[in-house]
């Protein structure tokens, strides 16, 4: 019998009198967990009554509950494997399960609700950002021609943000903005940056709206036999390519055509003699002071009709 005067509950013998077994040990662990959970539940209730709300992952009481219940359940599972449960054991198991459900599950249900609400808020904010970006681009498209040049830096930034975030603006607004860029003079470094962003952005819109179908397939299908690497110059005549992607920099083509293609051009040296681009997307990145052939290609892209370019040109 326990003779420790500090022990009030005689249902549990003194520790030095107990011969540990799986049966006794796991029931002790679970009973301790049950008592601790009850105490923590009261503390949580007291916190709630004080109107204090904390993030679940910062709440030490909730974390303690998870830890205690976890250790109790581990002991429980080990014991279940080691010994057969009696009816009394099963009743104790049920009480612990009920306690865990009553204390922990409502907290995690609340967490799931908060996560769902957070996702709703993020979707709302994303829509607001997209709406603000598209409204800004529409606003730029309505500027008087004289004001377009003074706002080139802001136009370039707004278009680049839309490209990076893949925000789709009204196509008619982008086309109108491109048409006004075509009339800007003189063409300084800020102009060519805005030009590059607008031309590449309209290609993104054409792809996302399926105006240019199979864009991903075309992008991943470089034109065979005409792959231009660094320092390599290509000269080709009477070449007709279709449904692939091609870099222009460093190339020379005569009496040739590019149809339903994605064209990559960084404003470098190129020679085109009677070359037709039909239904092509252009991804461009012009330098601050592109050479005359590149500037002529830029003018053709600005003057093309619609989002998918078709024109015939001779430059270089």
C-alpha cells in the first residue's frame, strides 16, 4: 500500500511499488493523458472566455495537447498489440477517444475553416490585382498619342507585370496601345523596352486565348536543320517552314516563308530578302539602340494587324 502522504488518489499505487507491465503501463499513461487533457481544456476554455485568439501553430496549449495525446496513443497502440483488452480497458479507450475528439478535433476543424477562408481571400486579392493591372493597361491605351511617350516607363512596367503574372488584358486595348507606340518619335531606349514588352505580351494573349493554337507544341519544336547557335551565321534561300520555332538573330533568308511559327528575335544582325511571316507569334527583346534592320522589323511588327503577325519584309 502507498504510504506517501502526498498521494491523495489511492487508485494509483506508489511508483516504487509498481511492477511495470504493458497492461499497467499503458493504462497509467492514458489516464495521465486524460487528466492533463482535461486541465488543458479548461485552460483553453478560460482563454476563449477572455476573447484571446491566437494562431493554432502558436498556441502552446494546443501543441501540448497534440503532444500528450500523441504519446498516449502510442502507448495505447503498443499495449493493444501486447495484451488483450478487458472490458474495462475498452471503456477507458473510449473515454480517451472521446476526450481527444472533444478537445482536438474542433480546433483542427477551425484551422481548416481558416485555411479555406485564407484561400478565398487570396483568390479575391489575386482578382483585385489582375483587375487593377488590366484597368491600368486599358487606361494607357486611351492616352492621347502625345502622352504615350511621356509614360513609356510606366507602360513598360505595367505590361511586364502582366506578362510575368500571365494576366490577360482585353486584346483590343493591347492592339490600340501598340498602334499608338507605332507613332512615337523619337525612339529612345525607353521606347524599345516598351516595344519589346508589348509585342511579347500580345503573343502571350494570343496563345492564352487560343488565337494561336498549339503554341506549346510549336514552342517545343525547334525548326530542324536551321538551328542558329552563338557565332553561327546561316544563309538559306527558298526555305518554307511551318509549325516550329525559329530564332532570327544571325540568320540570312531569301525568298522564304515562316508560317504558324513562334519567332524569337533579340534585335541582332539579320538579313531578310522577300521573306514572309504568316500567322506568327513574336517573342522579342530589343537592345536600347537596335541596328537599322531590327528597327525596320520592329516597325513591321507595330504595324501588323491583330495579335498574330502577318507581313512580308526585306531588311539588312
